[in-house]
C-alpha cells in the first residue's frame, strides 16, 4: 500500500497504469476525415467512438436529431395533463426533493417553472440525519393536512411504495420523476417519469433526476405557451445539477450541457451569479464542467451534507440579489466546515487504520467504523482512502450514544461491485442500497465482525492482488515540448468532460522534476522539463500541481508522469499547467544510444510498450522509426503527426534496425 506520513514514506504513489493501445491507422483516418489531430482522434477511439459518424456526432451533438420526449416517456403526456389542470383550477402542488445537488437543483428548477406558470406550489426535503433519503409517510401526511392536491417527487420516489400508496389512499395525485434503478414492484403513482423505464437506445436514458425535471418543466411551459421565456433559465439549472450529480456526459446530457455552459457566465439566476462570484469563477466565458464540479458543486453539496437544504432552494429561486449573495456566502461558510470535517476524519481514519491490526490488502476491502464521524461527509473520505490504499472502502460511524447502531457509506474500485457486496450482507443490515460504484448501509454494531468477514469473502471472489492499487487510465503518450496553448484549445473539442467522457490523461517518459515544494494543505507544486531525446538539450519548463501528494515529498528527480493538461491564469497572464495524477519510475531512464549507420548519426532506445519490447530509432530530423520485436510492420513519422506504416524487412529499414539493435545490445 502507499505508506502514509505515520511510517516510512515512499517516494511515489503505488499505482497501476492502464495504457490504451495506440490505434495509429484508425486515428490517422479519423483525423483526416474529420479535420482533427491524430491525438484527439486517439482519445475518441479510447472512448469507444471507432466509427467516423459516431465521432462526428460526439464532437457536434447537435448533428443528431432528438426524438420528442413525448414519444420516449409514456407517462409524460398524462403528467402534463395533471399539472395543467392543477394550475388552471388552482389546486396546490407540492414537490418532494432530495438533499443532494441533483435533488436540490431539481426542486429549484420545478419551483421556478411552476411559479412562473401561475401554480400554487410548496416543497419539502427529508432530513438527511433523521429521516434519510426519499419521500416518506410523514411528508405525505403533512402534504395532506396542508391541502395539497398533487404531489411531485424529484430525484426520488421510485422505491417509495408505501408512502406513495398512502398518498393515493388519502386522495392525492402523485407524479414520480426519478432516475434511480427500478424496484421489483413499482409504486402506485398516477404517472412515473424515469429514464430506466424507456428504451435503452434513447438519448434520454442517461439523464439524472434534474434532467427528468427539466424535460417535464420545459414540455409543460411549451404546452402553456411559455417555452421560450423559461428555456434558458431551466437549462442553466439542468447544467448545474447534471454536472454536480456526476451524471454521464453522453447522449442528450452532453448536448444540453454544452449549451448550458455558454449561458452560465451571464446567468439569469441571481443565485447562480452569486455562487460563481463567491467561488472565484467570475465571468469566465469558457466555463468547463470541472469548474462546476469542483467549485459550484461542492458548495451546493456541502449544504445537503451538513447544512439546511432550504439554503440552496432559496439561493436558486430568489430574484433578490441581496438574498442570493447572503445564501451564497452561507454556502461558502458551510463548504469550509465540510472541508475541515473531511480533513479531520481522513486524518483520524488513516491514523486509526495504520495503527491497527487491520490488513486491507489481505482482506481486499477496508471497513472502518469510529464514533463522532459526521455521516454527511464520510462518503467523501471513503473516496480519498481509495486514492490512498486502492481497495474498496466501507466507512461508518455510530448513530447513537450507546454505539449500537452503525450507519455508513461505501465506495468501490472498477473490479468491485459495491451493491453486490452489500447484497451479500442481506439479513445482517437494517438497510442498504446503491450501485456498482457506491452505496450506503446501516446495521447493528453487534454484526460488525460478521459483515466485515462477508465483505472480505466477496472481495476475494472478484479481486486479485494486482487490482489493489489505485488505477490510472492513460489515453496517449505526449512530449512536454509539444504541450502549448494551441493543443489546450484543440482539446476543447472533447468537452464537456465528465462521467463516461473523462478528461484526457496523457503521459510522458523521463520527466525531469527541476523544482518541487509543498504548498497549501499537502499539495506539491512542481517545475518540469523533458530533455530532447536526440540532442539531449533541456526542453521548455512547465509548471504542474499534484493535489494531496504531500506524503510523497520529495519525489525522485526523474519519473514517468501521467497528467491532465490545464491552464493557470495569474494577473491576466495565461500559462500552461499540468495536473499530475500518476507517477512511476521511468521505464527507460536514459537519453538513448548514439550510433552511426552509413554517414548519418542516429539515436536508439528500447522501451516497453504495453508489455511488448519496442525499438525506436530517431534521426536528426526528429523522425522516429518504431518496430516491436517479431513484427514485420513498423511505423515511421514524427511525434503527434500522422505516421505511415512500413515493411521493416525492406531496405533501407532492415539494415538500419539491425544496426540499431546491435548498438543497443552493445551499450
């Protein structure tokens, strides 16, 4: 495992790298047809876009015609009929939301739209700490006593059979809008809108709860003749909620988020303007999803985790700039508290584990339970522990003074299914749920050891020792000397990036770490360079940041690094900055071996390429001849430019390769 600051510290993180195979011919063809660089084409291929037409639609989502939501959602027409009738007859409507970013933005979206259309509308959000997720009988009874006629759930309700049955018994009309997995028996609602109920090929299939709310609100506004007035405002909230909820940025999500990101710098919603101002985004005209995911999203989610969701609802529904700024400042304050809680709990968790007899590598899963940890943030801590130890993490805290009841969160790794693991504990848990990557649970403390044993047994069925390292997935190799602002702008064609369309990750061999220092709360600030492999001359310097890598200071002077390409703006100047996420000891820590063939000088290297030995020979022009051992076909060309396939059994390549191999073996 990567060892922490409490013991002997390693020099680099203990990671495993997955390198996508280079599809040179296909990338070259795609690049030429579409008019993009081979590097961008390679990333598209890595995303599964191997057909030219699919790649073109991905780069320009508006090329693909969208079916009407009324065609794909069977209950949408009925839902519109119910809501139009309620608005026209003045029947009160109540929204039941959720306390995460998706649920809160969905609630605000429907509140704004319904009020704009003249509806009488209220809302309720269950208490995270005392009630947990989803609509419940208490909320239904309150709605009934308040004279509510129509109940509208957002981001919840699909598994709430008993509360919905109670609502129907009390004479309430219920519309469920949700996106979670379907239970064995659907609740008896009047109408249900859920992407899991529609055709798997539908572009609406990947929507989060806010996406379903957006479709309902937009179709309702258009049916009442107000679609154009509300469209942009609704799209802003859709964009905010979709990214903050980490919904897949494929299909219609990608299409609409691209549009919404262009609206946010000039938002119509005072609360969004205030939140952007407080978080330091300002009026950036080219907002990336990670600005929302890492700046706006946490400030919204922090309220749902340790604050009062009413703060977010008021932030996103008020038209008063003063109230909006006040609520945004509250978000900022609560988010700082959330950060402090996460840091403290992470520190305590690491210290407890590394001073205990628990062996996560042997158990192939890490289960930690301690008192006085805030349930609202332990899921974040679980994710950080995965970054550190590379094993699935189940983390819990006691819910009562007697320490008899444990409640917690779980996060997984790619080869481990969290929900299946929790299902193996059925009969021992009081409640559990989730999906492949994450979940939640509660159980009696007396079952702790048995549950730990079952989780370990399940982990041994699907995890091998080599899986128990943090995974770094890398798209392509790059040269630091070729990273510039033009490349950064070209990568913009791949945005918005997020779930199922991750931001590209590149790697570079033999990176020299010229300077490194600790900054902030355990981060590393680096100055990097890569020597020219032909001349040996130092390359240009690039700045870099490695978040939460303080435990690995100081890093070795030469490493292979994996990174994302970013920019840093300071006093109006924009410079390139790499976000380092992976490091490994260089596979070939040398500048190469010089040799002469004929009257020319060459430099050769032998490198490992996806488990295969590859001989590379460079000439003075920077052209690279590459051939893997035992292959007749090789490639010839410059880095990041189209290469051509050659037959290395033919001259002049055969004798050149023979000379290079001899030079390498005699080095």
